[in-house]
């Protein structure tokens, strides 16, 4: 299954140890933030992209914790060079 470039970037951040945190307003999602492993906020995620990743079962949350990448997400993400 092919994934878009934006999905690829988010999954790559998550594969390196990042997380996605959401805040709710009642039952609806009010804000979505993607944190890198260094604690920086990555601005490239919105509600539509978040729902696409959940639909593809690439991310998952358990026990009210932040969303993390799943094994399926690791399979979907292609390796990228880390320019460190």
C-alpha cells in the first residue's frame, strides 16, 4: 500500500521515537500535536492526516497514552537517511 509524502514524514518521526498527542473538547478532537523524539513540535499534521493514519492502522493509542507507531506503521514507512 502506498502512503503519501506527508504520511511518510509523520511515520518517520514516530518510528524514531516521536508521539502524537491529542486534546479533546468534550468528545470531539480539538487539537493534534506531533512531537519528535527531541520534544519539538512538528507542524505537518492535521485532523485529516491523523484519521488516515488511524484508518490504515499505522498508529495506535493504548490506555489514554499518546499515539505511537504500530508494527503495521513500521512496515508502511520506508527507511530514510537520518542526516545527523
